[in-house]
C-alpha cells in the first residue's frame, strides 16, 4: 500500500457536535500476546472506546514498530484501509496491519495521526498512539520512540490483574511533563446496554512533578491511558487554533484468576 501522506486539507477531519466527547485513537492487536512466528492483525479505529461509538479514522501519517532488539521499522506502507461495523448498521473507515514477529520479546507499535480538527473544542488533536505486543519473553516493553510526545510505561503493560496500580511517564522531545492531564478509559468491544455517568466512563489524573501518571485499572480488557499537552497552533480558514498533542498508551489487563 502506498505511504499515507496527504495535504493538510485532506487530512483534517471535521467532527460534528453530536459526536464530540471522549474521542480516542484505538490501536489494538487481536491478541495481546502471541508466539514467535505467529501472525497477528492490529486494527486502528477512531471514536469513543467505552461506548464503542466509531467514526471514520484518519489515514495515519506514520506507523513504526520497535523490535525487542531496538531496531525501528516503518510499517506505514503495510497499512490496509478497511471498514468496521458502527452504529445503526453503518460501517466506518479503519485501518489494519498484519504483522509476524520474528523475535522473542516485546514489540512496541507507534502510530502518529495527522492533525484532527475538533469543531466543538475549536482546536486540533494530534496524537501518538502506542501498544505493546508481547512475544514469549519480557524484553523491550519500556521502549520509547525518539523525539515524540508519548507515554512510556513504568509498569509492565501486560500480565496485569484487575485492580493493580499502573504507572507511566510522559516523555516530551525534551523532558517529562509535570501536571498534565491524563485520561483513562476502558475499551468495550460492543456498545454497553447501559452507560454510567460520564465521570465513570473517562477517569482523570494529573502527572506528578516527575511526569508520572498513576492509575488503577479495575477491569479486564484493553485500557487507554492518554496524556494531554497543548503545543503550538495551526491555521484553519485564515484563523489560528491551538494544537492539543495527545499521547495514548494501550494497556491490557487479564481476566482475574
């Protein structure tokens, strides 16, 4: 597949006021752990993880994988555009990536999005999304991409039991960031029959003076941990708007045993 690079006018997404809320980028492997040589498919989609409300995903600017030995490989050309089911029988745009690990250890996938225009907030979102795929050996799960605002796990992001404390550190191009907002939300693979209050859907913490966020992941499944940091501006229709840079780390919690 050709590298997914588009002009800004094409890359920007206009999101209607009706769909504004806890929008996050979801980068999820079909299994959080596989064996060496076992193929796995990762799906990238956009929307509300807890409510399982999905919308058309922007074409990623870049996807990189960091292997257990530290080698970085650009996988952008391997992305395949697809559709996934959404509400009311509709389908929305998503992207899939097929990957076969050749080493034992942990592979860290890093996806970077184009600027996403959020109409209600009157700002752009620009996100870096990470997920760790575990391959038999515990090696490399704390790897960080260079020169990128991201969350680096201090707690191993797999092999967790419900209710355990999880920690990650914000890493900017220069230094960790203190006092930034971090939102925590669980992914539901299907829309829940009933929704709790908003404050129970998206949890919030602030990073400490060392840029560390601490949270408790109470249930099994995939969780997004997302740090927020305003940085710079972009122009839209002759006016400048702020850019909210977000760093999402997806973390898997096992069923309780």
